[in-house]
C-alpha cells in the first residue's frame, strides 16, 4: 500500500511539474501578437497591431534553435540569449548591425502570456499577446 501511494505521489508531482513549465522554451511555440503600442517619444504612444510595425501576427519562437520566424518574406530574428526565472522565459536579441535595434520578450511559463519590447534610437514599441504549443 505504501509503495502504491509513493508511486501515485511521484506521478502527480511529475505531471504538475510538466504543467508548470509548459512554455519554458523546451519546444517551439506559436506566439500571436495581439496588440502593439508604438512610441516615437515618451509622451506619445499609438495603439496598433503587428502589421502596424511590419511584423507577422503569428511568429514561431524556437529557443532551441535560437530563432524567431513567421514572416511571409522569410525574415527571421536570431535569439542572442535567453533565461528563466520567477516563472518567466525571457528571450533577448539584437539586430545591431542591420537595423540598430534590440528586443526582448517575456513569456509566462504556466499560461503562455507574452509581452515584448523593441527599442531603437528613434523610439520603439511594446507588444502583447499569447503563446501556444504548436
């Protein structure tokens, strides 16, 4: 009886651990950009969509291959670093030589909620959305 209880506890513990880290970057994710706020200066931001800033509305985030893709043109963004902490997957990149921009995305590991920012010398934008398993 004790052995059966121990096996049950171990199985429940393993399934809870798996559910808690569903969006931890271990498998590629589809992320939908639902809302964008474009800021050209500190006092003025405009609400828009992914298309407002020339991004696809859905991107594939592949942390293992360090790549974000989804553009119909085939354009990709290289992930330069990532980390995990406080229930968040944090992904970073930069396109310093070509566009002069840096970006970051945070994904809540247990829900898939996503927020991100793209920064450039002349402004930037915030984006909000959600990620799901492919």
